[in-house]
C-alpha cells in the first residue's frame, strides 16, 4: 500500500515482525523451500489506498504485509505451507481461488464482487490472517469500520467452510466377507465408509451380477459404480453368485488428481512477503477392495420307510419320510426342488397325503406341490440355510400296495433334490412285499374230562331181589320156530323141482 506516513510504516513493520515470529512457531508453515519467480503487475486502487497485482510462477499472488515496501521482479526463495492451515485455506476461497465463486462471491455486495475490489478485499483478509488475526493488523489500515468488520467476518466464515479437497482417499475396510441377508434376499458385505473429500470419488468396475448399494444416496449401481468421500456403501449379489470365490477390485484411483499448493515468497527484509496458491496435478490416491462370497452349499437327502424291517403285505400303506438339509456353514441353497418317483408298478401314490414340513414339523403352507401319476414335485422354498440355522425340509407321504403280483418282490422309489447352486442329490428306498401267512385249521377245544363220581359200594344189606313178571314170551317163541322150519322146507322143495326141470 502507498500513502502512509513513515511512522505508521515503521510501527507496522515492527508489529508485523513480532506477529510473524509468533505465527511461525504455531502454524508449522514450512514444508520445503524452492525458488519462485515473482512479477509485479499493475496497481489496484481501493479506499484511497493501493496495492499491486502480483504473480508467482504465473499464478495470481497477494501482498501479505501492507506496511512494507513493494518487492521488485525477480527470483526469490519460497516456502510451501500446509494447506490445512488458515492462510492456505483462505487462499483457496479468496478471489482467484477455486472456492471463490461458490463460497465468497455470493456474499459480496456493494461492488466488492467486482474483480479489482474483490482482489483488494482478499488482499486485506490474507494480510489479517498472516498477521495472526491481530486486531491491530496492518491489513486494516485505511479501511472503514464496515470493511474492517467484513474482513473479520469473512475470516471467521473461512474457518467454517469445507477443508481444501485432498487427494487422499481410503476405505474403512478392504477385506470383506459376504453374508446372507434373509431380509434383503441376497448376499452382501458389511457397510464400508469411503474416507476422503466429498469432491473426490472412487469408480468401481463391477462384473455382471454384482451391485453396489450406496446407503448415503439410497441408490443401487451396477457396471460402473461411483462412491464419493464420506459416503457409506456395501456390495451385494444373488446368493448363487460366485459361491466360495473371491472378487478383487484391483487398484482403483480416486478421481481427484489435483492438490492445492500454497507458497509464501520471502522477498527479504524491508519488503513484503507475497502469498500465492495454485492447483497442482499429483498422483491420485488408490484403494483395493476384496470380497469373499458365501460358500458353495451342499444338499444332503435321506429317505426312509416307516417300518424298520422294510417288509409289507398287499393292502398295506407305506409311509415315507424324506429329510433334506444343507450342510455347509454360512452357505445358502436357492430354490430347492424335491422330486419323488415310484419306480415299481402295482402301487398307488396317495396324493392327498403329501405334506412339506419345516424343522419344527410345522406345515409349510406356501409350498407348491404338483402330482403326476405316481410322481410328485415340490418347490420347497426360496432359501435353505446351513445346519447352524437348524433349517430343514421334511416330506411325508403314503403309498398303497394294490397288486398281488408284487408278492415276493421289491418296491423301489427314488427322490431327487435340486437347487440353483448345488449338485443334484438322490436317495432310493426299497421295501419288500411278503407272502401272506397261511391260515391254519381251527383246532377244537378239548373238553375237560370229568372224573366219574365214585359209586357207593354195594353191600348184601343193600341188595333187594325183584320178583319176576310173566310176559307170555315163551308161547310166541314156539310159533316163530315152527314158521322157520316150514319156510326152510318150502325152499328146499322148490330147489329140487327147479333142478329136475
């Protein structure tokens, strides 16, 4: 600035030196030193005072010590300061910086949004900060109360504005193991946070079948999925996807490859330090993420008839039970289908007896059962988890033996269990039809022998003689003997006559 008294300049110089010593200890400004080319531009007037446009290595720069002499053109040593410090952050948001249009300019009024006046106001803000925000800063010289307050207010506002975008980007977790989410109906990873600036992002190339669920924006993306700094997301796929395999994203670069660099050019004692900032192309941050998908499931099926000896007769009803489980921990079989076929003729499937039960022996009412002749198919359910969940399918049904031709033969049937992501499994059950038992003649029951009662012994005293009764039998007997003799004589005479003839 020009037009100040020598006393003011001297006092300002001493005050600036003191502030710089204090600020230098607390701000940790020095990162590395290099030589910079400084060029002084045309003068800019404001409120009866003036400053100059400055350029460092071709980038717009600002005088940081208004009460010091203006430096001439030349090469000077420079120091890079931490962009997270207030001075570096302010250079990002003042006129000429990447954040000016979005943050500072909309708040300017009274003509201070015009390029020259915006440059001058920015020069005062930066000088005030370089002075350690001292209320007596040389940056306030020549300013009225309103502009002085505006400088303080904008400085305070800059503190609360977002940090300068950094190319640093990372993930809260990079080694992920998927798990089955029954509520969502697929396998998924735990949630991951993308650590980084909101202007930076990662773009993942996803194979067909994978989905990135952005929980922060409530969107699902496939093929090319972008995640910005600060967002939460997870990866998901159908339960049948790549069971037991691992997917790797490879090295994924952040989209932000420009970093804000802030330099302070030291022009020597007695002349002003000059500050500048610019975006420099740098190597973008990278991440790599690996996902282990759920294991491949394995179905086990066990079929049994209700009699342990497996022997039946014509007319009997056979009750079969089928037990279906998935044996691999954390795995899930999708769309389990059970098909059972009776391979022997002469029996009849009792179609109304077919029932599908769960592990608690409760009927699964939404199962789809289709019967065709002596075969049936059950679409059991969408998901069957591992044995640690205790889930299982139990099928019960009955078959009637109707044909006597099966006597002495075997009845064979086979169950086949399939799912979308398991190998087909089978199990057979064979029973035998026995001959009927021969009926034995009924043996009459033997009457129990009754022992005769002991007769009382007869004594002479007990014997009573009964007197004889005349019946006339003697006379009749004499007549019969006479008739018999006459008959024999007649027969003899007849025989003799027939012989002579």
